[in-house]
């Protein structure tokens, strides 16, 4: 999760002119099935819109888990008697693995977009791509 937020923050800091990404399509390494015909500008907008959803989702999970701890203590004995704990644990592991896979994919896409943006800047102004402050 930290890698995803780090990659997204780096993208937001480096991509100062997102319009430069219009009409630029992903290079090798991008999955054409998932990218469809979206240019990097559309992907940039998508990646930026996903970040707050992930942050809100993480916050709501944290809030729900602390609020439901008391309920879980009371319900835990009944669930254990039904043998549901194993099923819940398997389902949780399945969903966490899926979330990890999605976050890894988003992190990879974000890093690739940031690298491509840097390449575009270097091509536009070879000596001025990185400011020397």
C-alpha cells in the first residue's frame, strides 16, 4: 500500500503539465487488454481519481474495524460454533490478495506513466528536464 501511495505522490509531483500526455499511448510493458485505447492523459486522470477512493476506503475500513470490535467479541463465540471463522478467514485472504494484486498493478501503471512523462520532457527540452534549484 505504501508503494502505491509513494508512486502516486511522485506522479503528482512530477507531472506538472498533464496535457503533454494527450495522444501518448503506453509503451512496452503496458497491458493492452487493460489499457484499451486510453492515452496516458486518460490514465493519469483515472489514477488520480482512484487515489482518494483508496484513501477513503482505507479510512472507512479502519473506522469500521474499531467500531465492530465490540460486536465481534460478542458474536465471535457464536461464529466459532458454526465453523464460520475458517470461511471468513479464507474469504478475507482472497480479498486481500485481490487488493494487493490491484494495488501492485496500479503502482506499476503509475510508475510507468511517470517515467514516460519524464521521457517526454527530456525530448522537449533535453537540458532542462530536471530543474537545478
